[in-house]
C-alpha cells in the first residue's frame, strides 16, 4: 500500500501553484482523455484561463494500434482554437512510458504548428521509455513496473487515485 | 460462426449487416463520429493505417463508392491502389481468385470488393490469408454494408435516436442491395417501424419476413414517417416487363413535394445515389431543405474510415 499517496485535489492545487508564475495569459490548455481532461478542466478553472479548454483523444495516434487495435471508446478530439504559433500546456494525469504524450504531440502538430508545448502531469510515476519529461509534476513517485496508478472520477466530480 | 467476426468477437471482415451484433454497429457509428473532424483539420490525415496497402477491387463500375473508399483510406494514411477489373485482366479471362492471389503476393492488407455477383466478397474472404480483411462494397443484389452504415450514421445525426422512428424505404427493393443492408441495420438498431413502399413487381416476395411493413400505396406509406429513403430505379428495369414507363413510375412512386408533405414536417429525405431526377425523386425535393443527400456522401467517408480502422487494428 502507498499510504503516502496524497489526495488528488491537493495535487491539483500544488500543480496549479507550480504552473501559475510562468503562465502566459493566452496559453492554450489541452487535456488528454480521459484523466488528463479532468485535470485540465480543474487547472483551467483554477488558473482562470481566458481561452477555451482543449481535449485530445489520442486513439488514432497510438503506436500499439496494429498490435491491440482501436480503443473501444474513442472520443472526438476538441481543439476549439487555432494553435498556430501558440503556447500550449499539455496536461495528463499520469506520466509513465511517455508514449501517450508522444502520440498527443503528433496529433497536435496535425492541427498546426504551436510555438511551444509544455507538459504538466499530476503524477510522474517513472518507467519512461522515451526522452519525455514533465515541465510540471504534482508528485514524482517511483511506482514498480507491475503496478498501475489510476485516476478516477466519482459521481460527485471528486477525483481520486488508486494503485493496483 | 459468423465469418465476419474473430473468435473474440471483433470485426474481421465486413461482408453484410445481416447478423452483425448491435454493439458492433454502434461501435462503427461512434468511431465514425470521432473521424468527422479529420477532414476539417490542417492535416487531413491520421496515421493509423500508415504502411498498410488497400486494394480497391471494382469488378463493376462505381465512381462515388470507390472515391469515398479511396479518400477514407488516404485519410487513414494507407496506400491505395485502384483496380477497375472490368477493364483489365478479367477481360483476359483471369479467374477472380488468381487476381486476388496476385495482389496478396504484392502484400495487400485489405481488399475493398465491388462485384456484380452476390456472394463475391464472401468468396474472397474465405480464400484470403488470416491477416487480410475484406470489405464488401456491393455484391449483386445481396448487400452494400458500408452504404447501410452511412445511412444509419446520417439518421442518427439528424434524429439522435433509433427507437422512436418510422422509416420508409421507397422504390425498387427487389434489385437493391442497399435496401437489404438498410433493413438489417434498422431492425438491429431497434427502429420500431420499417416500411417498404413500391409496386408489387419491385418488392421481393416474402419481404415481410425481414420485419418490415409493406405498402403499395405511396401516400399511405409516407404518412407519419421520420425518414424517407428513396432508392435508385435502374433504367434497365424499364426494359423488362416490370414497369410500364418512367413517367408512369414517377406519377405513383416519385417523391414530389406534395407526397413528402404527408410525412412528418421534420422528415429527412435520403438517397444512396446516383439519382434519377424526375423518375424516383423530384428535383425540388432532392435539392430542398429536407434533403440530406449530400451530407450522406460526406458521412460516407467517416464511416468507411471507421470500418477500415476497426478491421486493420490488432492484426499484427
């Protein structure tokens, strides 16, 4: 058991505090489905961003498509803005191998050429397989390879972490 | 065992909508929804089928279907080869399976097959190696599943649900593979009332057994409909004894504004194309506010992308 695993809301507040000082007012926040979109939604409100929130479903960009096929529930990506030459804050719940982030960056570039992309994650759990590191992390935690760390959303909107 | 599904219930080939589970139909429609915005982005492609080779095998001429399959495959980043076989080696007498074997030897991953004979796509599907998928793009009078799916996608986009609809299919049901695929999909998706409307000579005997209501009077059949699907009347049918003349057909079964007024005020009008204006449909209706005939074409690309993506995934 990880008694040390903090409450997700505390982590989101910590992450928002870390991001706030360097956040340009016209930064576009983009969350990766599903957990990253929840976190992005909260950050978007806490950081009082004026731009609309974006969400990405990276199913069409996964590198394991030919091995495992299409995710059973693909959601449309929603980027309600032109991201050409804009600063993007990409948000995910957990950084593990880095493959999801790579897929997300590939997808973003098919919408245009952003000025820069920064990465914010609630938990960096280690196990990276690509040269991808977060610019902001709520928590850095060494989770053994055989364990999974999952963010889920309760009916009341409360976010909670579990390790299994 | 359903030859279209893998042992664990995933789509392996798409040959007919007959017997395809509701969950798979919904999965295809939902996936197509996700592909809708790809055509509007700066880069109109996703990399899913990068490195895959898709062969359009058209033993029967078609412009729209072949083109939308080609666009769909290209938006998925696949390589596409079009073969109009009516004008190539088939005229030299090459057997259909020899053609398929030759293309498989060129490392084909998927065949999109259109053929005048019912069952041609099934025949090829039974023959190909396990990693190759076959999509039926129309076989004889039997099935045209991607057209049926894009029609369901269109209905869902405009009407939201299936369980409260009355849908009429009007015209030459007897010779229509499109109508068969539509009826299977509509009943599987839970449409409570599917009607077929047409002269006795153009409705198959025993069509009631497919779960539809039969009308020979267009006015009665259109009353209260949410969706009106017009079928193309093929000119060659006029040559036989089935119909007196195009004018006569239009008088009784052509969709005019007056007849459409009998359906619900918000009813949509669909047609798989190509239309015979002034035979099965009046131009005023085809180009009117209730027509969704051109959106059907656009949706056809997203639906075909969904089918190809679901077939090609998880095969390595």
